[in-house]
């Protein structure tokens, strides 16, 4: 006899661009997009057929959402604004989504998607350590002992990458700087086929404008504040519960080397993985109401190392439990990321500019 408790624990770490795996087609003109750069509206069966044949397909937000509803994709992030998505599905069910807003050159957009796809190691996995089994239970039948039982478990399990999703502001925020968000979705290779666990690693990258485009006039654009809000119940659903998040503490001095840990626990008595990060070069404030968590990063604009000459990586994360419903449901999560850039002019008042993006993450569960 075996005791089954079916529930999910998923972790999310905040990140750069939405990408879902696909192979480059070698075509100069992407399917599903017009010469003006706006996605055309092929029927969902046409899109599904092309995806099944391994093609890159460009779609708009409505078509992407319909693909989820029809079960072609298990989930998808929907960005606000005029967003185009390059999608490709691999034969083993892995998929790739590359998202861009206000695309004016579809050929370049497709080439960018192909480049990002080629960077992905689709064979990469993460190993989840199985916690020691420190409990057991006894079964009684008509008052008589029928046997003693221990949880069944393996020494470790692997979570294989299922999809990558990437979004970037590109040069739309020029000369202020850039924001990039990246999600890597892993599916747990569990010993129980009736369980479906996913872990989502999410990272956020920011880049100061003066390192990208050079100083402008008498000053330079620097990163001032980054705010990231992850909401597991924007629609009031009873599917997701916020379980944990990290960093979960305040960092009140610059260059702090405070270490933060967030752990994923998957299954009953089951597998866990611990991720660690070192926080430095900025102050961090954390706020939550139990359904959402918000991190505010305030950069040290007097510290050159806070900006470096490339992407600055932020890695807040949260863990949530997905309760499997009795019937299929669609549940949403929402992420809002904003960056305030400041134009630093010695001896003069600073100018401020804010860029932001909002993501509605649609999950079909059950």
C-alpha cells in the first residue's frame, strides 16, 4: 500500500527574457507575420501543424493564449502591449518562446530568437536531493494491524528543462538602459507518473544606459531603483499558495554580502533543492501580504561596481504550492517589473525615467 498526496511545489526565480525551445528554420521570412511586422492571424490548426513540424511560428498574444486553451502548449506568459512571440516546439514536447514588444523588423526578430535558442542547453537538468524518510504509518483493518509502511522514495530525482521564456526591452528604452527577464521551466522526472511538478527559475537583468550608449551631454543615465512584484493570486484563484520567498530580509547597507537561501520541496516527504545567492551593491526592501511578494532594489549610484559594463543580475525568487483541482482550471499569476533610471548631472537636479513591463502567466491545470 502506498499513501498518495497529490500537490505541487514550484519555485520561481526572477529573470531576463521569455524563451521556449525551438530550432532555427533557416527561413528569411518568418511564418505568421506580415511585411509590416504585425502578426497575421492563421488559424490555430495551421499554427499547431507548423509547430508539430518543428517550424518557428510568430503569433500575437491572443493566438498564444488560444494555444494554451487548446492544449498545444501547457502554459504561456502574456505580455502587455503590442507583443510578438516566436514559438517553436521540439519533438519531445519541450518548447521555446521569445517575446518582443513593438517589433518592426520581423526578420531580425526571428534571427534574434534563433540566436537565443542556440544558447540553450536542452540536456541540462537539476538534481533534487531526497530528504530522509523520518516517518511511517500503520494500517488497521477491523481493529487489527494490517502492516507498517514507509514512504517510497529514491535517493534523488532529476528535473529536466522543459522550456525557456525570454523577454527584453531591447533598445526601446534607449538612452536610459535595458531590462531583460528570463524564465527556465523544469519538469520533475518523478517516479510517480500521476504527479506533475515544475520548478521555475527566474532571473532579472538590468543594464545602465551610459554603459550601453555612452554618456549623454553633461551627465549619464544610471540605474536607481528596481521593483519586482510576483503575485500568485491576481485572479483570486485557490490553486496557488505563496509558500516561501527569498531574499526574505532587508539589506540596509550597500556592498552587503548577506547570503539568502530558498529551498524547493517537492512531494510528500520528498525532494528538495537549495539555491543560494550573494546580495551586494544595493539595498533591498521586501514586502508581502501572503499572496504576493515585492522586492525593491536601491542601487548605490556612487559605486562603479554596481553597474559593471554589462548586465547586472538580480535574483529574487519565490516558491509556491499548486493544489491539483478536481477538474481542469485555468489559473493566473502576474509579474510586474519596473526600473527607474536617473540622469546624474553633477551640481544639478537629477532627471528620472521609469520603464516597466507586466506579465500575465496563464497556467492550465488538471
